[in-house]
C-alpha cells in the first residue's frame, strides 16, 4: 500500500507534470517561509503572477498568494536555502497558494557549504549571497564563474570546481567553516577560430564524429561535465573541461600540437553588445577581416585586446578601439554611416576609457 508521505509528494508534483498555466507551474498549496522581497495586494492569483513578471527591482521567481495578498520572492523551491523554507502545505496552516515561473531559469548551481582556496579575483562586502552572485554576473574585468560567501564577505573567482588547479583547492565543506559556494551555469558560449594545436592528456571524452562542427556540437551537448575545448583530427574528437588558460601545467597546451595535424578550438563568451544600427566609425580600425556574419565579427572583437566596437557590412568586419562616446574627433562616428549599408555595434560589458 502506498504510504501517506508518498501520496503527499505525488499530490504536490502531479500538478507540475500535468501542465502549466502560461509560463508558470500550476497553483499548489504551499509557500516559502520568510523570504519575501515584495509584499502587496493583487486582485487574483493570476494578477499576482503578472505583477511578479513585471517586477523590475529584482528577478521574481515565485509567488505566494492568499485572499488578495501577494508576495514576490527571488527564490523558488529549488534555490531557497535552507530547503526547509519551502513547505507544502504552508507551514503556518493557512491556505497560501504557491507557483513558480517556468520561463526564468535559476542561473546558478545550488548553494552548498564549500569554497575555492586562494583564487579570489575580487573580494568585498555584499548584503547576502544573492547580492554576491549579482556582483559576479555584473563583473566586466574578468569572466566570473563562481562565488564564495560568508557573513557579508563576497569572493569572486574566474575558476569553478572543475577548472581550478590543483583540484584540491575546491573543498566541500570549505576548509574554513561557514563559507557558502555557488557557480554560474548561464554563460552563453561561442567558439574561437580553429587553429593548429591541442591539449595533451586531458581528454574527458573521446569519440568518432563526422566533422569538426559535429565535434563542437558534442562539446556543447555534453552534460556529464562542462566541456570548454576540443581537439579534432580526421573524425577523431577529444573533449576537455579545460582550455589553454586553465590547463595545468600550461605546457600541456601546445601550438602547433605536439602530434602534427590536430586542430583546436575553445568556447568563449561573446560578451554583451548594443543592438546593431545603421552607423559606423570612420578611420579607427585595429584591423579589418572577412567573416561569415555579424555575430562572428562581434565574437572576434570580444577576443581582441582593446576592441570596443565593430562596423559590419556584407562579410566585411572592422574592429575599433573606440566607441561613439570616446572617438576623437567625435564626428568620425556617423549615423547613418557616411557609406551606405554599414552596421555598427559596441560592447557594453567592457569599459572603454574616454
């Protein structure tokens, strides 16, 4: 006979499996305890959901609703800590109703008691671990992959538990009691240009594929580890959780490869950009190259030291150290471009000095 506890679990999860109301889980009796980022009123359960979607002071992930009372929360049942703060039915015996958004993914791993030792790229105060995560996501001087947090102290690192070397620098629980750890899983990766090279002896997966592009797709699809680079030769595909900057010892990356014929590429973040517009910067190019599309032009700029903006037209890509705010003379930026057809875009995730 099915136990009462199992029935209770099934009663909660069945509504989530049967369907969704728009971008939300189904209405279920439950609540999150003491984690309200906004407390107000709404005319209905659906109106409470809409107000959560419109929340602009933080990312609202879930709601509690009862008799016109509406609460917004930046957590959902998967991310709230301690996990016991989510109760179903609600802990206080009242008939609170709960739902969480399905159109917004929590961009961080679960928070655990752990830390990375001696690899802080930034340290400073924040009010809580969520603020520490936001500080990491907003960082522009390096690609922040993880946070350590304790009692208002926030540490940011360009490493995570997979890429740190030596691996024992990541400890769980932390070697100093009380530190909490979380790492990003929301970064959008693109590929560097393919070059002759390879990483020696650090293959997390080997296999046969039909092409280099298929090898790259295998890397993107891999779920058992975070694949950051590939080696490819005539259908042989090697996937690695390292790339040329994180591999230790650094001599394990060789260019060209120590075994001739292998090609190498790694995943990179394309950065954040303004929408393309009909404009250009005149006569301030680091270099001019031919690329297949505008996104590739942006990608190459993101890998070029000091590149702040691009001009693109029909496969022609101009990289510039300037943007519209700092180009001198100012009229070298023209909108629309003095020559028809050019599109302009500039990086917003990198500080380009005036």
